[in-house]
C-alpha cells in the first residue's frame, strides 16, 4: 500500500487531500469517528428544525457538506480496514 491514498473528495486531476495509509489504527479511527460524529450532529440539528422555510440552496449546501464528511470518513475507514486485514 502506498504511504498516502487520495481521498475521494478531491476535485481535479491532482489530488490534494490524502489519507496517511501507515498512520496508527487509533489515529485513523479517531479521524473517521470525528467526521461521522460531525455529520450525525448536523443531521440531528437539521431534524430538529422546521425546514419548511429553509431555502433549497441552504439544504443542498448542508447535504453536500454532510456527503463530503461521510465520504472522507469512509475513505479513512477503508484504509483502516486494509491495515487490519494486512495484520491478519
């Protein structure tokens, strides 16, 4: 496995955001967990609001931010899983 893996959320031909594939398991887990927790808190806040008066663009921006954080978390979990499988 390469030392760094491009994250899915990179835009363009040159990846800027990377996952350190050789980071310790607890660091990878903490990074993914913080993204998942952030998205969970965003969705809980959104669920408690009356969104009938929200602008479509605002809801779309929240959804895009949540999707990006989830994708980042999934990318990190992918690296975590690869490290765990390599140890078995």
